[in-house]
């Protein structure tokens, strides 16, 4: 439906009921259905063409659902989803589906490529604060009783945080063959998870808020905002020497972690206003070239608040999704051509230590410029 009709429908929903929670849920469902309409039409057309063209079908690289996935999708395709899925069923989405979806999410979001994802069927994950060297130590406590296993190891409980997502499963998709149901479901699950995972990685407030601990927060409970450096004015070896020393520092001391490629995460508006001008210089030929002299990869995301940026190292943050509980919305919704499914992912994550990412104010960056050294000619 067009935007004006959608707005009118939402207005009618709120005017026709005093139950605002139900009205909000119904409105979200309508918005999600509208957003996914193009995807629905695309997959319907792919299914139609694939039925008549075997070569085209092969070009789609459709995933053939496993036995567990086939069982799950047949539930979605059943005539009465609300009876087939109950609130007591946990991990109903097969772990292989979660893993494949996370792979898609990481490909779509270069921010998430920085994360070390634990496999979906792992409920607790041991994270080491020192890597590259074998470390001997006594495991002092049972895994299910404490997060701390000593100075070197810690355990991340993947079942503490909860990421909610509303998934619309249109009847038009339920009627297709299972590979196309899989194609649609993993696409909308990936879209729903991407922003949530990015937000948790960057701004998560910690366990008390049922979120991962983000890179903008300290790890020690209760998580608090890291101090934002205001003295980072240049993205070159001189301007970043202090940042790199911090990144090299672990609990074992300064210089205990090698610092190679740097990853800078910022809001798009800060990238164009401050970060990009600080990275590029115009040479004598008029071409814009890298002026940092360092290996820096920039990741733009709207999930990083404007006026804040972070520089850190890849794979020094671990996140995991232990399973996803699914149930249908149990209140009456005026959705004749779709079912509303609620997915609740149990997940958690945190960096190996507070120094894996340094937070700074990108508005303090100064534009890069070429340094020209003038040497006087020798007399005589």
C-alpha cells in the first residue's frame, strides 16, 4: 500500500482501540509488511521463473533446507501457525539457519566483520585477553557459576541478553517451495538482526539492560561510558601514537598485544565532515591520496552516535547467539494475508578488554595536508 494509505490505516488502528500496546504491535506489523513487499514480489517472481527454467533455478544458488530446517519451515507453512508454535518452544529456529543468517549479516555489514562470532549452538564462550601465546593457568571456578576464570580467561554467557525482532511471514511466501521460504525468511531475519547486533556491539549497556557490552562502554560491572579522547587531532603515525600504545596494552601490560590494521568506526556525517578530510591530501598533481601513512579501514554506520568515533582492532570482540525462541503474536491483529512471528534471540558479547577500542571525538580532527620541507642550497 502507498504511504498515505498506510498512514491512514495506522491512524484507524489507534482510533479503533484503547489497547495501545496492541495498536503499536499491529502498526509495526503493517509497516514491516510494507517494507518487505518488494522482497515478497521478488521471491515470487524468482519462484515462477525457476519453475520454468532449470538453468535460472541453478543460478539462484538456492539452499536446500536440512531436515531440521525443513521441519521448521513446514511449521511456518502450516495452516495454523499459532497452534504449531508455542511460547515454550526454545531454539525452534535451527542453529544452522542462525549461522547462515549471521554469515549474511556479516557480509552486509562490514562493522560486524570486526566481531568474533561464536557458533550458534554454543551457550558459553571462553574469551582470552591475551592471544598469540600459549598461557597456562588454573580454571578456578565452574563455568556455570562465574564469569571469571582467572586473570587470563573469562566466560561470556550467551543467554543473558535478548534481541527481539518482529518477523512478517506473508501467506504468499508460505505457499512457495521450501528453498524460497528459506530465501525469504533468512533475508528478513538478517535485516532484523543487523541493526540490533550493530547497536549492541557499539552502544550495548551491559547485562543489566539485557544487552551486550558495547565498545563505547567499560567492561567492568556496572558498565559505564568510556572517556572520550579529545586530543586526537590527526590520523597519522604522530597523531595516533598514543592510541596505538593503548591498543597494545592488555592486563599483562603495555606492548603485550601487536597492533596492525586499525579499524575506525564513525557516523556517516562525521566521516564526511571530519574523518575523510583528515585522511586525504591533495598532491602536486591535484589528485587526492591517502595522507595517513597507516593501515586504517573506515566503517560508517548510523548506529555510531554522531560526535563519537572509535578506533580498534578486529576480532578482539566476541559475540554469540545461543538460540532463538519463536512464537506468534497471541493478540488479535488485523492481518489477513500475513502472520506475525516474534523472534527472541539470546545473545551476549564484549571486547576482550577495555583497550581493544579507543573512543574519541572526531570533530577535533584537523584536515590533513602535505608537509613540504625546504632545504637551503649549499653556498658556493
